[in-house]
C-alpha cells in the first residue's frame, strides 16, 4: 500500500527500508550446509575421477597405438561436443538399461566430462615437453620425468577446471 506523499517502500527522503527475516536463513542453515558438503564432495569426486580418466585418455592420445588413439579421440570429441545435461540423462537413464549398471548420473557425468576436458589439458602438457627429454625418459623407462614436467604445466589449467566445477 502506498504511503501518502511518497512511493511504496520509500521514505520521504528517498531511503529504502527493507525488513528481512533472518530467522528463515538460520532455520535452514543445517540443510544449506548439507548442500555445501554434497556439492564439494561431488566436485572433488568429479575432479579426481576426471583427472584419472583424463590421464589415461591423454596417454593414449599422446603415446598410444593408433587404434587406442582413435578411440580416445572419438570419446573426447563426443563428450566435449555434447552438453553435460545430455550426459547426465544418458548416464542416469540409458546406462542402467544398456549395461545393467546403476550409478549416480550426476557424479558420473561430471567425472566423464571433466575427464574429457582434462585429457586435452594433460595431452597438451605432455606434448609441450621437449622431444629430447621425452625420448630420454621413455628410453630409460623413467616416465616420472615426463609426467613431472607435464603436471607442473597442467596444474594451472586443472585449477581453472576446478573453479568451473
């Protein structure tokens, strides 16, 4: 209802007075904190699982045999080319029917989606290592030399992916 001499909710001097009931927030705080915990858990599982999937796919893409390289490339391009909502729906509804696997669709979709994006990040980091160092590491079976250098480069982009999640 409008006040005489001014607009509704405004005093005559132009200041706005809002009465906000904080008791609703305090009453819902335990549920909100449960939601925060679940969100952080899903993001961490998605990031760690995606990193594992991404490492495997990037190794196939960078150093694998031609058949594995093609399979990894098709998988990465297919996942990166579809919206995550489609991936969630597929993993939640179609995967149990096709493979008789019951899995949390959201967590699996975030893991698969992050894995596809992180595979390209790690592959780029692996290919940025000088060829001489890569050949030396592979020749003496000291793969950690290659991975250490690549991971220091990839961690900056992994941090950005974590912010997206």
